[in-house]
C-alpha cells in the first residue's frame, strides 16, 4: 500500500517535471543541438531527483512554479553530466536507458555542445525571476549549483 502511494507521487512528479521541461528546452526545430538537448533530457528516467526537489519545495513553502524550476534544473544538470560521461574520452557508452547515447545518435562534437548547452540552460533557468523573485536567492542557488556541479 505505501509502495503504491510512493509510486503514484513519483509518477506525478515525473509527469509534472517532464511537462515543465518541455517548455524550458529549446524547440526541436531550432537546431540539431536543440534536438539533441531534448533527446538527452526527455529520454526517460524516474525523475527521483525532481521528486525530491518538489517535496523539498513543498516542505519549505516554495511555490509550485519555483519548485518545478529547480526540479528542472537538477534534471538538466543530471542529463548534461550523463551526456559528457558517455563521451568516448570518458566512458564511451553506446546506450543510455536503452537508447543510443547522444554521441552515437549524432556525433562527439554534438554531444559536447549538447552537454555544454544544457549546463548553460540550467544556470539561465536559475537566474530567471520565475525561479525566485529575490535576486539574492537566485544568486545563492547559482552559487550552490556551481559548487555541487
């Protein structure tokens, strides 16, 4: 019973986060890098990090939008780290979550640009007033993400 409740909350958080990510990521027809960014971020995953972020936001009284912004950032940073980790110079993985890795689906240069673009996007989202109206809070979030990354 408790497992079912947890799985329901996890699925809800994943759906909300995926919907929010869809709006934050560049449109697929913007460029081949935009397509690769969407592929890297929206290609599955349990979204446990997002779930924890959303739960923390609720616990500390953040708005739903603020929580979704930070949850999206965490997922984007995670995707960036995986794209770079899969590169030939690091792990040289061919598959991620049963799908071709970015460098296998496109090429190594695209994977590097994709990861770099995802990292930049994460900081852009944190700097946005939608994440928090107080610039000092946004700066603190950027600082902490920089340290954690």
